[in-house]
C-alpha cells in the first residue's frame, strides 16, 4: 500500500525563514484546493499532517466520506518538542511533522511505500505515472530535479534514515535529502510533471511543474 503524507503549516511562526505566503487564510485555501483534488481525483491513501494546530474543519465531510483512506493529523509543535521551537529552517519543522505523522497514523503503519508531498501541490498525472512501477522494488523516490524537495518518497524499510530528524543543515533540507537518497541504488527518479500554477510558500514565483 502506498500512502501520501501531505505536509501543511497554516500558522507561520515569526522565527521561520524564507516564507513568502504568510497569511493563514491564503494558505488554508491553497491547501484545501490541493487536498480535495488528491481525494476526489486519485485513489491514494492520504495523510494530511498540520503542525500549527489548525483542524481543517472544512474537510469534515471528506473525513467521513474517505475515512478508509484519509486521515488528518493535527498538532501544535510549540507544545511538544523544545529542540525545534527555535529552528529557523522550515525544513526542520516539516521533518518533525513527517515523523509525527508516521508514528501517529493508522494508514502509515500498514504502508509499504510512503511519499511526502508539500500539501499545496497537486500532481494530476502522479497516480497514472506510478502505476507503471512496482514501488516495492525501489528504495526511494525523488522528483526529476533533485535540488528540489516538494516530493520525496521512501520504501518503509528506509523511512527511519531518509526522514530522520536533523538540525545540522539549517536551511538546506534539499541538500540533506539529496545526500541521504544518494546512498541507495534503486531510486525512482520521476519525470517532470506539469501542474496548475501554484503559489510557492517560500518565494513570490509560483511553480508550474514539479
């Protein structure tokens, strides 16, 4: 079973660097648009993890309709772990959220392959593309441009290494994932996917591909 973790942060703390889209309402609408497409247009198991305490009550209907393959895991990281409260790099906070989801999700506990995708992005071709591959034969998955990290996937047996918490790279989570994944031989390097123009969280320029 393949499960997608969608990572979201509605409320941005003042200490986080490299954030362009800071308005919570704008971020909510971006996330909702993407999540609804993942649910209604694919058959993936979806785990939405939110690390700033926002409950996504707008998705209550979907939580019931798709209860067999959809979870929303919400926590406020400022109440949990002292080691990340002062971290400026948004990658540190995302990595913590990925691990929190992994250890608190029923869907992830029975998954063979786990793919993290930044929740603002929906990839229309993704399911059709992955159907061409047996993910169980791969160690990990990366998007075509390895210097970006909107999409990172791992066989569950490698999850603890690829998604291990870090503090040593400050702002360079892309470099960290690139280094960790380079340790493996069986890597699925995805094609370039075209997406609807989507505002990036950390830069004024939107993305049109992943």
